[in-house]
C-alpha cells in the first residue's frame, strides 16, 4: 500500500512539474535580420513576459548603427540613420530624438547581460518586426534608406537616470518627472513631411478616455483626419520617424478603433494600437507618401485630434440675409472642418473651424433676421466665428462646397438646435412639452437610419431638415407621420446608437458610436440569404432556418441591458460575405457569431454540431479558438447533440472562410446540425429545438463575455 502511495505521489509531482519541464525543453529563441539568422551572439534572445529581449549591439551594430553606454552603463544609446534612442535600465520612459515615449517593458539585466525590448527599439527606427512561432524566431526587416545625406550620429544628449514614478490615477506627463532636454533635430530631408502645426498642445488633467473612431477625408470631405475620443483628452504628443511616419500618441486613452482605417493621398496607410497600458497610451501612425505639410491640433473641447495635410485659412466670411434666414459663407483654401456649439444659448452660437487660421474679420449683418453681428477669433489652431443672436434662437444647417461651407440660420424649426461637438439634438422645453414615456424609437441600422417618434403635441417644433454632415449624422428631418405625430429621422454616415434624456431646459437626443454607448457588442450573422439559399434537405432551407434561429438569439441578447446586438440581415436578402465582416468591424464588435446548417451528400447517418474558427490570433488575450471552444461546449451541453468538435478554416493567405478570416474580433461559424440527417433535420424543424439552439448560442456568448479576457 505504501509503495502504491509513493508511486501516486511521484506521479502527482511529475504532473505538477510538467509546465516547467516543457518550458525548459523549449528551443532557444532565434533572431533573423533581412532573412539572415544572427548566430554566435554573446547572449541569445530571451522571451520574458511574451516580450523578446536582445542585446542591443546584436541588432543595431549588425545593420550599421552605433551602440554605446552612458551614466555608468545604466543607459543604452543607439544611433541609427540620424535617430537617437536613449533607454535606461529599469526605466519605462525612453527618449527618441529628445521626445519621451513609453515602453511596454524597460531594458533589464538578465543573466549578467543588458537586454532591450526588441520590438520597441526596432519599430522606433522603422524596422518591420514579425514573430514566427514555429521557428520561435523574431524576424526583422531593415527600413529602406536612400543615401544622399552624410550619416552623422552626432553627440546625443544623455539625461541623468531618474527613478520611474508611480503613476497617479490621472496620468501626468513625463515632463513633470524628468528635466526636459534640448532635443536633437527631428528627421529631415527632401522626402520628409514638414510639421506646420501652429500651436503646442498643452497638458490638462482628465479621466481616462477612449479613442472610439477615426474620421477620414473620405467621410469628412476635408483634407484632414479626426481622431475622436469619448471625453476630453489629457495630452497629445506627435513626432516623426524615418520612413516618413508621423506618430501621434494620445495619453491617458484606451484604444477602441476597429476595422479598416482608410487613407488617401498623401497618406498611404494608417495603423493604430494600444501602445501601452501603464499608463494608457493610444498610438496612431500615419505613413506619409512624400514631403507633405501636416499639422496636429486639438479641438477646443479636447475631444478631437485633427491631423491635417494642408493648411487652411479662412480668407472671407460673407453674410447674407433674406426674410426668413441668415447665411454665413465661410471661404477657405479647401473645405473647412466645421463644428458648432450652442453653449452660448441664448446669446450666441459659435462656429469652430479646426486646424484653421482666421484671416477674416467680424462685422455687422446687413439686415439679420436672427443674427445681429458676428466676431471672429483664434484659439491656438482653432479658428472661430461667434454669431450673436437677436431675440429668437434659430435652427441651424450646413451646406458644403469644394473650398467653403455655408452656415444657415433659419426659422423653419423652433427651439431645435444641434450641438456638433456633443453630437446632440436639443429640443427646448420653452417651445414644447413632450411625454418622454411615450417616445418611440425605430433603429434601422442596416440602412443607417434612426427614427424618434415624439408624443402627440410636439408640432410646435415645426417641420424641416437640418443638414449636419459631421461624419456621423448626415441629416436630421422633423416631419409629421400618418398619425399626425412628429417624427425626427436621423440619416447617419455610419451605424450610430441614440439615447433620449432630458435636462431642466431641454430634451436631448444624443448620437453615439456603438462602442461609446455599450459595454459589449456582438454581431449575429445568419448565413446565406436571398440568391444564396445554402443547403436544402428534408423540407428545410438553410437560409430560412438560420434566420429564424438568429432572431431567437437576438431576443435573448436584446433583453440583456449590458449587450448591444446587431444582425447582418433581418430578412431574405443577399449579403456579400466581405460586407458581413466589414459590418462587424465598423461596429467595433467584441464577438462575431455566424450561424449555418450543415450537409454531407450520400452520408445520411452523419449528424451533430461543429464550430469553425480561423487560426489567426486577432486578439492577444482571447483567440478565435478559445471562443470556438466556449461556443461548442455550450452548444453540446444545452442541445445534447453529437459533438463533432472544432474545425479550423484554411489559414493560407486569401483562403479560408471570409467571415472568419476578415473580422477583427474573435469570430466563429456554428454548424447547428446536418439537414442531410433525417432525424436531426426533424428536430431542427421544430420551434422548441430551434429555441434550444438559440439558448445554447446565447449562453455561449454570455460565458465569453464573462471571461476575464473580454471584461472591459
């Protein structure tokens, strides 16, 4: 008996030691530069907390850089093609060309060797960095370099090492902790872009915000990009790297940008990421094609970072009036980016022009119906026009021209204003009384339309349309419906969500991005549809069956106040697979669930449920395979069906299941059963079993959202 006990104890100890044994038997990490492996290093690469650490000389002297130590070798100084990077052992703040940037891991002494975080240092100098898990190899590609300017590393400023501070609840900039050195010159040359920013962005303490969207020239109609936060931004830093990359770091901000970021000349590509988590820094990188002018500015409400690639100047403001409206034609070099605020209600309306210089002067109106006069001004990089109102607050609309914008004050509506920075339609209580309990809403998100039907008696607001055109909302139209009630119809540029609240003076309808308003977002994708029926057997058609089940899943999700759910189709229509993925990406969805039914010809005995996933790791903390395992487990547990396990989509580039391959969030495709199996088809034909399948899908989604990896 004792012998058996000893054997059992030994077995338990061996199991406990397996992870460390496996770790010890892993082959050493390898390092490749431009397809050549670097061997014979005095210290091999070390994987520490999933970060590859290497000796600095191993990489940068190999590619022609200069590596040295400073301050008793507590600092590492790397000179490469005119850029200077200074890192301090144990210190998370580095200096690149004199500007502070945050590292996810600091240099460290490991096995009596000083090692630096490879990806951080390499990407700072423009290297492309990849990791091959099969080779356990870090792979670097040297950035292109056009000789012409003599390379002179110069003598960099070496700051004294300073202990890393404990970050406060509200992020403070590094200048508060470390003396600001005189920075070396920024990268320059005939192919480099030129910074023409007119005013610095100053630090202001604010709670952590979220970077929710990036509006592009394609959406805004102006030669500028707007990085939009959900609340005021603490600080912004921008700098250039070789390879003509403009880096924009937004401090005390979490990254929630999803989907494709569309670029247009002179920008060839845009990328974004959560650059660090302690403190939170969101990084947006603009790859510029050539020597373009650019400027970076922060809006007056500190919610929008504007990156413009040509300078705009307002040369003239031409006011006109007629018997029912006043108009202001604002002329620029190109179409101004306009935002308006009714914060001066009832005295004045302010028109803000981001990243613009004001060269025009205010004047009196000729015979203003609503406006008495206007003044112009400048605050840092934001120009403004302040329009003073007489005795009636007007409705406001916009009309864009190629190089101008017209702001019109009119009386078709009464007590209706739209606050552009806040994205809020405000209905004045002095004009109308609305029973908010009787307000009805209709969200037609698949056609970018949202309708609010007010309680009876709201006709005092009048009828008419406001042209908004801010990249979120196109138009707001107040119109009577067939029952005689007032409808407010929002036509949007993208899927938005709306909330209705009230203050002491106004009813407020706020337009928000899904990620701004909801804790968790899931997209349900009923497979096939329209001209793509899918498989058909035993009286069942796949496109109809999965649509029915999807609606049942949506009933569960819509009853959960913490989840916002969308469907890629609501009825029998044809939907492109590429659009399904793009739809989910634009929403910033947390999960994508595609629902299908299976078939296998000439094998009627085959039955059961299987879950497909794509092997790409589109998220570090929660993979497609992890989601697939959760969904499959719940599907089998709830339905009692045969477990056919997990199926991997073809991982080769351009291959595999499109809706799994091209989605930016964890995504799975569920095959809920085989229509070619008579017994399983009979079960799937019943409403009771369809509800069981829907409940299984819902419970799998709940488990995924309750997992630590997806908690927000």
